[in-house]
């Protein structure tokens, strides 16, 4: 892996974690419990990374 590819992978990970935290906080503030908020955030992170890795596989 080139340094540029590693940088983009870290950027995708950072984006996924930011989206996961935002989704979890939004879910918790809307009245759901903490377990549901964690599951929602984890689902958002997995979806974000899945889309990124699918794009890498398609174009890489």
C-alpha cells in the first residue's frame, strides 16, 4: 500500500467514526436507550466503511 492509500483509508475511518458518533447521539437524544444508540452508530459506521471499501474494490 502506498502512503496515499493509507491516508485515504484513515480518512474513511475517521469519517465513519464521526458519522457513527453523530448517529448514536442523535438516536439517544431522540429518546432511544443507550444500547439502541450504540447499535445505530455501529450500523452507520459499518455502512459507511462498506460503501468505501466497495468503491475501492470497484475502482481499484
